[in-house]
C-alpha cells in the first residue's frame, strides 16, 4: 500500500480556485464587479435587517405578556427560544448558501421569509380577533391558545428562520466582494469588516431607541410594521446591487467531504501511516492543471490519525483494470488538511462562549440592576432601564470609524498586518476587556447595594454605564475579530458556513448563562441555607455583586485558556504545509490566514 491522493473529480474541484461570476453566471470582471461599492448594498441590508429583528427581540417579552397573556416563565422561554433559534439556524443558512444556493439567493429567499413573518406579526397585533381579549379589572387574563397561538408562533419562527439564514450570508457575501490575494483588496476587506460592525451598531441603536419608542407609544402593531418596512428597505438595497456583485457559485455539499475524511480514516484505522509522509508520492489531481493558488498537498503531522484517510490500499482488479476506490475510503491530502484546519479552530470558537455569557447578563441582570437605581435625568425625564443596552452602540457609532480611520493605519505600520491587529490578537483584547467589564459591574453593584442598605440612598443610573461602555469596546474587538478570523481560514467554499459558526457562540453563551444561574443558585442556597445569591427578585437581598465576581473570574481564566489555544492554533497552522502563504507585504501577526 502507499500514501497518495486519488484522482477524484469531486474533491479536486474543491481544491481549485473558486471562480466568481456575475448575476448572469458569467465570469466576473474586476473592473465592474465587487469592491466597496458592491459591498455597500449588502451593508444596507445588514443595517436594516438588524434594525427590524432587534426591535422585535428586545421588546418581545412585553408583547407576549401584555397581548398574548403568557405567564412570566413561558414568556421568558418564548423569548429565549426565539433568540437561540435565530442563531442556531445560521448554520442552516451557511450550509444552504455554500452547498446549493449561493449567498445572494439565500439572502433574497430567506429575506422575504423574514419579511412575511414581520408582516404576519403586525397583522396579528393589529386585529383584535387574532389575539385574546384584553384583561378586565376583576377578570383573569385569558392566555392565547389554539389558532391565535399558532398564528403567533408561525409568524415568530418565520422571522427566526429568515433572520437565521440571512445573517451569516450578509457578512460572507460582502466579504466576497474583495480578493484576499490582492494586498489592496485585503486592506479593503479589513475595512469592510469594521464597516459591517458599524452598520450592526447603527441598526441596534435605532432599534433600541426609535423603534422601541414607536412600539411603546404607538402600539406593537405599528412597531412590528416598522420592522417589516425596515426589512423591505434592506431587501431593496440588496437587489439594487445585483449587477455589481461578485458571486461565488455553490459547490455541492460542504459536509460530505468532511464526513468522507472521518469515515475513510476510521475504515483505515488498522493501517500504519508512514513516519514521514513527505517522502511518499503525493498528488491531488493530474487531470486538471493546478492553479497558482493550489495548496501544497503534503500531509502535516497534526491529528495524524486523519492521515489514514489518504492511505491507498492495493487496487482491486476489475476487467483487467484497477478499480477506482470510493471517496469514502480514500481522500485527497488537501481534503484531509482542510478538515484538520476546521478542527483546530474549534477551541477558538469555544473560548468566546463565556464572552457571550457575559453579554447575556448585560441584557438581563444589568437591566434589572438599572431598574433599582435613580433613573431621573431631570424632574420630568428619566432613562428607561432597557435603554441602557443602547449605551455601547451610541459610543460605537463614533469609535468604529475612528478605529478604522486612525488606529488601523497606525498599527499597520508596526505590525505589517492588513487589519492593523491580527484577528487572534483582536479577539484576545476583547476577551480581556470583557473581564474588566464584569469587574466594573461587580464594584458598581457592591456600591449600589451598600448605599441602599446602610443609608437608604438610591444611586444614579449613570454609575452603571462603565460596564456597558467597556463591554461595547470588548464586543467591537471580539465579534469583528472572530468573524474575520473564521472567514479568512483556508477552507474554500465554506465562508458562509464558517461565519454561521460564529453566531452559534451566542446561542451557547445564552444557554450556558441559564445553566450557570441555576447552578449558582442551587450551590449557594445549599451552602448558606438560604435562597442563594440570585434566589430573590429583590436585588437588595440578592448578591448580584458576588455573581458578577464569579463571572469576572471565569472570564479571566477563559482569557488565559484562550491564550493557550490561540498560540496552539497559530503554531499548528503555521507549521502546516497546507496553510496558504500570506499575501506579499504581509507580516505574520500570529493568526491563520
């Protein structure tokens, strides 16, 4: 037997350079298609889509309690399940895009599905016959059931399906407008990622201020209608850029080649890999010419078990000719190396789960914290506690342009990296700042609680702003760095799916938050004989400050855990012969591109 690649058309196709096409399916023209001009239309969709979905998500619990008359636990679960479903469905959107539909058509199809969900929510909120009757003064509220509940959940999950499948493709399709092998285009790609986060921040800010105000003062039917209008404008923006886009055509199932590697390695598990595979005859495809960007198919020593997927057993004779081996028994070296790359970036993804657990606290406990503080700016005006979530975005709409305009060019002179700071470094800075945000939150809660218990003083809500501001900057570094890091992996044809994986971190973070709160309550109540740190609905009795300190410690430990895996990931991928060489003029900044 020998270690070599089989000339399999399906796998070799995945190793060739991806050719982009225009809206008619013809090869794209660099002078007419792509660039920042084309990506601007995608940014329009991103800003308006997040505006619509955030307005619904942030005020959904008010609607299900006041209009649908769900109980508080059922209402909380409805909101949590909705948000979690949106982010989990991002995987479906990424898979459909890379495998079958392409980014543009995936966004267009599921964008209209999301729009239909917004419209149905608005119609139900407007028509009394589609909702339970209002609660009387001396009557119990009637919970929505049957057809009324069915219409609500159908509308809600049409929104979730549409938004989940649109989200990863907005980032990926905008980034596809730039060529990473061109140094000038690579710099513009970094600028695009920052612009995408700016669009996200603007959408969130408008949703948390203007749209929530409309929902509160004009009714939820008008509010849902405004969300539908925002989504419609976003789709119009996407369609207007059709003739300018560089489109990456779908390449068939992206999961099948991954599964083939694991199956082939398992079937060949009893075979012995050569100690030095570089001495073996390796090739990937002799039928088609290898492009300039073709990756060296030499197998690396990381995850050596997977190398067995490339062991070619003595061929079977059939009619006097060698029988071609099944792709489920024999894989190409490049196919194996891509699976190794995918495995090696999983720890980086896992390290952001604690980060999103902290985000969950800022959207729940920190808002409750603000409710127990003095919210008055003047005698006649006070800040709604829910509006505290807009504080980071108010700051970010100013910081992101300054970061991209001044800091990135300045840092680029020292690092030589097109992004100013390498994505892995950027994530690390964000995770460190997340720890500081929890330290600030713990100190502030201790001050607020002591002031109330000792002197009855209710401190100003302005004292809570530092934790939101610090986390806002943290999110700018972590979220953008993670998306850029995943998108730039050498996994051709999987950019949308990789972007979708980053959204799953939100789901896992929110889920872990629920588990952590329950676990902390159970442990602290059994040890103290009381109700636990978070057992009461009264923050004066609860020990939210200790819970914040626990999160700060977890975040601090997670930061050092991240440093280990980032170093490991960078070292292993830099040693991998399958790693693509950096563009001319790019200095290695400790990340994988």
